[in-house]
């Protein structure tokens, strides 16, 4: 699995030859498609004996869906576009129409990649979320209901790759609940969030389940 991603917030050439390739999204996908051709050629020659999946990034300048139809690889599992809903709101699920300031624009871009009937890209999609983006400063934020709703919606739209940035490697504290909700949502989209949280509090904090349930409800409200 190889990420073929441009620089984070990079600058794009505006020469005539580059403009002829289209906008940033079309250029990024053209690069991944040509790299995939070379990977497949290496496989046919016997120079490469394993499957390789190339991931393009729908992120910042390339978040908008392509304007030009993209010929998919012969092996339609050798390429995936990973969608990054950056600078989004976590007080609302991505598809919640109440979020007009931030999420509506991002949700429209996601639909253009994943579900729009006449979309230019029809290949596999994945999602890279930001439950601990750097400007959250690793604060103990929890989003159980938003996470569960979003992951179920991503799955319904066809996403089969999912991860988030940036995963703490120790001292999880309240983050244990985020990781539990995410794993359950990926395993069983549409599960009952409240039942899971109640069960977690009962198992993790015997004798203080009611207090911890109230704590997590307050923390989720504060996180929003």
C-alpha cells in the first residue's frame, strides 16, 4: 500500500503543459494512474510478485472531485482515493444538514467522489479522519455519536479503508472510548452507541459506571 500524496498545502505549477492536464485533482489522479501502469507492467514482466495498491489523496487542493473522467486501472483494486475531511466540524456528523458553515461543503465534495451518479471517478474510496488533528493538541476529546454516524455513512457510500490522525501511542485515558467506538463502528456499522458506552463504563469502571457515564456525556458535549 503506497500513498502517492503531494506536499501538504503545496504550490501547483501554472505552466501551459501543466494546465493542460487540468486542475490539481486531475493532475494528481493522472500521476497515480501512470504510476499504476508502471506497477502493472512490472508485475507482467515478473519483476514484482506482490499486489500493490496506490492511494491518491483527496485533500485541500485536491479535495474537489476530478473534472475529467478517469480511466480506471484494469485491476480496479490497485488504486484507491483516500478522502480527508480536513477543517471540518465535529459538533455535527458530516452529513448533518444543520452544519452549514463547514461540513456542507466537505460533504458535497465527498458525495462527488463516492456517490454522485455522474462522478468522474468511479473507483474505490477510503477515508482518513482527524479525531486527533495536531491543532487539537491531544486534548481528551471524544466524539462517540458523530464517529458512529460518520463511519456508518462512509461505509454505506462504499468506503472500505478507514483510519485517523494522529493516534496516541500511550496514556490513552478518555481516548480509549474513541478507539472502542471506532473499532465497533468499523466492525458493525449502525450499532447502538449508548449501549456500547454504558457497557464500557460498567466494565472499565466497576462501582463508578453511572458517574463515568455522566462524565463522558459531559466530555462529549464539551468536545462539540
